[in-house]
C-alpha cells in the first residue's frame, strides 16, 4: 500500500509540474506573439508610414497641379469661348480630396508615432504581472515541487516495506530483524509481550518526513471514556510527552483495526524529537510496511482519546482493537488490564 | 498569430491548467496542496485576466492604427 501511495503522490506532483510547464509555454507564446505585433506596428509606423505618406502628399500635390494645368490648357485652347472643363474640375476636386486625405494621414502617422511608444509600454506593463508569474513565480513553484518530489521519493525509499534492508537504505540488521523471525515465534493473544520483538530499530523510529504527508489514517478506534478512566488509575499511568515530540507508527498499522502501542526509551541525539512511542500491527507484526514518524500533536488531533494511553510510562505495552483496550503490560510484561465491566 | 488567436490560446492555457489542477487536487489534498493552490494556482488567473485586457486594448489600437495610417483613400 505504501508503494501505491508513493507512486500516486509523486505522479501527481509530476503532473502539476507538467501542467505548469505547459502553461508557461503557451502563455509565453501568446504574450510574445502579441508583443511582436505591437513591435511590428511600431516599426511600420516609424519607418514605413512617414515615408509613404510624405510621398503620397507630394504625389497628390502634383496631381492637383496637373489637374489645374489641364483646366488652364483647355481654357486657353477654347479662348475666347468658354471651355468645357467639367471633367477636369471633377478630377481637380478628387485630387484635392486625396491630397487632403494624404495630409490627414501624414498628421495621424505623426500623432501615432508620438504615442505608440507609450501604448507599447502600457501593453508591456499590463503583461508584467503575468510575465513575473511565468518567469519567476512558476519556476520557483516548480523548484518547490521538485524538492517535494525528491523528499517524497526519499521518504518512501527510507520508509518502504522492509523486504530489502540494503536496498532501502535502512540498517540491514533492523530490516532483517522481522524477517528472520520464525512463524512459530509469532505472538498470539496470550503472549502480547512477544510483540516487543518486532519493534523497528531506532533509526526507523525517528526519520521524520521532510514534507507534509496526508492526514494520519487510523482504524484501531478510540478508547472509551471508561477505558480512559481505568487506564489513568493504573500503575503505569504517567504524563504524556510534549506534543511536539514524535512517535513512529507502522504504515500498515494505520490501516488495521488492531494495533499495539509501546513506549521505549526515547532515541536521543541527531536532532531526534522521539517520545519513545511506537505503534505497530498485532497481526503479522513483522510486516510493518515502513514507519511514519509524526508528532504527538498530529496523533492527538486525529485520536484525542489516545492521550491517556500515550501518558503511560516507559516500558508500557498496550493492545488496542477497535477502540477497546485488550492488554496493558508493565515493563516486566505483567498484565495490568482487566476489561472494565 | 493574431492578437485574437493569442487571446484565445492564453485563455485556453489557463483553462487547461485549472482543469489539470482540479484533477491533481483529487489526489493531492493536504495542507501543502492548499498552500500551493493559494500561493501559486490562484495567483495566475487574475494576471491572465489583466494580460487579456491588455491584449484587447492593444489589439483595438493596432486595428485603429492600421486603418488610420494604412494605404487606403476614401475615394
């Protein structure tokens, strides 16, 4: 199960990364495309248009002069009679109209040349926040995802089921500890103290994840108020560890309805915040499926009624099944629990 | 690519991103995912909207400039 969770989690981060990269590509292309249009328009305005309309104005001035000259030529030719210059005057009017339009267009080009730079800057300014997202925030987010993926890979590599201690980087002795147990040694309900043989080695109980994992799964139920009251009166009752300390729980145990909780001497040093608590599966206790290290706070947030159990002294071992406490052993494996009636 | 095509492509890109994020959220749903949504994903769309507004404005200006400064005479 840990494997499927691992693949699932890393895959989803990879998919988010791919989605962001695709978005950056498409959005950058869109911005670049419009920016190119803006630049092309600016270039057209500043280099092509002034020349074009200067030439057009001159051309239309010449057309006006030519039309006037044609009228004069016809008038002279007809002198002293009046000349028929209707067509020539229409041509003159059209030439004058076109000259006026050319002048208007030349003025508009001048106006746009003066303002285009400002419009271009305004466009760039409007796109700046998106550009920042594309070229700063998203790359940072992708870097964050990559770190999370690396952490997740590393965490699951370390917390993988102990079927190959050397491969998963765990202490070979600790990884093989459970494997070497003979089935005949497997504990049964009459000998819960035997569960102590299946406690993972210290390094497996203190390796904290570097990223946030999904909320703790818990299927062993919550002790009843009566069980909690009885528990508080036992000889092993003490104070529960600070909530920022950690405990280790077998991944497999999180999915089972019967678990054991045992408090060991805390692992000290190397930045450990270990409280000494370990929670493992009662059935097939050698198969722990890796360990998840979480804070006491996380556990109590998920199962508040575990507080009295977690307050038991070092050496205590308790078995919990579907919220019902089955056993409480003192450090000498003496049964202290009598199921409340 | 015209401004209109670029606009369509950008809107499609953010839509696809949001769809892919919604799918990812169904699997990745811890606090880190919620932080990622707030700090990254939700920051994108407002910026895209602002850029699209810029696309629209500059697109209209380009059309206006082409019309006002183009080769055509009225007659």
